């Protein structure tokens, strides 16, 4: 199948797109990839929906802000697809299927004190399907959460396909540094293990946005100029999340900026970057088998300070995905193209070792144009 995959992360920066040819098992060919920066008005709608989701009581109707944000997200993806196809001289007829993750505004996995979870990815898949004239696979997480899984991370099965495509021997790990970090271990026996390591770019971005008119710490320059407050890092790492083992996931708002609130801009950036790196190191230590190599994807791989500190904290080689021929900015969009193909074929997309679901599960729904 020729699939166009989309991903819009919690950083609210852009819609990422990637074309992939796959049978849902092997990667057969890579098509073009690109991005469209989110329109500020759409970003504002999504932020309102996110704020409302954080205050959404259990059992209450969904916030009124969800519906307009879902339409805006779909319209933004439609514009992104149209621009992408025009740029690369493609037509909808060149694709068999679309993989549409939607925009996460809330992710609350099941826990010991809360047996039911809630995960919300906004986006009007039917609008997108009509606009492109193509079937759209969407809603990849909710079935897993309803079955008691964490609903995240979902990319591990694609990470393993990339590993096989590039010939990297197991055991190895793929580290995705988005708003939240997640790690996939491809174990020597072929099993996949995955979980969220902790906050990655998300807290750093929120800190920089709260203090400046910038959206991120470009090249880690602020962190490099600041001082790490080790006591604050230790306090963050004392969270129960880091003592649990196995499948586990986070929302980008699960950790507060309150501990760094009195620090300078540079010291806050340094401390939060050190926290993200230390959380990755704890994640590597928690893997059931030590990886011989870590390959990094996601926006955080562009932060050389974060990568250097991760490499300092772990005792295995840390490479950017590009070293192995991967497109680090496109991996998640490619992953949802791959998951869309698996959905169309009825293949499982989540597993006991990746989300904690009781057995391998299919997921996602498909809406026709």
C-alpha cells in the first residue's frame, strides 16, 4: 500500500507528513516527507481545547471547545496534504490510504487508582477523507486504553521495522524525543519492550515559552549558558513514575514547572534539560536487556546539549537516526502510515510489552470518503 501518514505532536509546532510504501510488515519504499507549520489561530484553538481537557471532570460531557478544534485540525491537515502533493507533483490517486493521528489534547492512562483511562486525539477524520477522496485510518489509541493498555507508545512496531530495514542488530533501542520521550527496546529474542521515559522537549519548551517569545531552546543554547540545579533534578526524579517498571505512559502536563519557577531563564533550561537526560538514563537502566546502541529520532535530536547529556549519562553509543539513513523528523509520520496499513490489514498495533495491553491488539478505525 502507498500510505500518507500524518503526525502533529504536543509541541503544537507543525503537521508532519510522510509517504510510505508498505505491506504493514516490511518497509518497501520511502516517499517524500515534509511539514506545514501550524497556523497560530489553529494553535490557539488547540491550546484552548487542551486547557479545557485538563479541567474536564470524569463523567462530564466533553468540553465545547473540542468540536471546533477537531474541525480546525482536520482542515489544517487537509491544507498540509494539498500543499505537500502539489510540491511533490502527487495526486490523491497516488495513495491507497491515509494515516491520521490527530492532535492529542489529553492522555490519561489507566492506573491503580483509576482503572479506566481517557485519551483524546482531536481531528475530524471524515472531513479529511472527503477532502482527499481517500480512506482515512484514525483513532489508534482508544481501543488499547479501553482494554486496559496505556495507549502509548504506538510507534515501537514501526521502530522495529526501521531497525530491520537498516540492518541494526538487536538488542538496540530507539529513543524518540518529542514533548515526552519514549524508548523502544528491540530485545535479542525478538521481543519489543517500550515505555515513556519522562518529559523531553515538552517541559523545556513550556519553560522557554513562559519566559520569552521563543518556542524552544534553539540548539540548547540557554541550557548551555545555565547552571543545573541538581537538587531540583533529584526532586523531579523522586516521582513514583520512575520507580514503576514495564509499560507506562505520560501526558506532557504530568510534571509541573513549579520547581523551577524561581530560577533564571538559563538555569531553568539547564535544569529541565538535565532532568530529561536523566529520565532517559533511568529508562535505559529499566530496560529488561541493555541495548548495544541507541538511535534517536524526534525534534529533541536537534538539541545537541540534550543529546550530549544523554550520551554522558548512558554508557552505550547514541546516534541520530540520520546516521542509519532514517529521516528523524519524519519517523512518527511514517509510523502512522505504517500503523494505518496494519489497521487496514487487521494486524496488531499494540502489544503486552509496549502498552501493557493483555494481548496483541488491532486498533484504529477507517472512514471512507
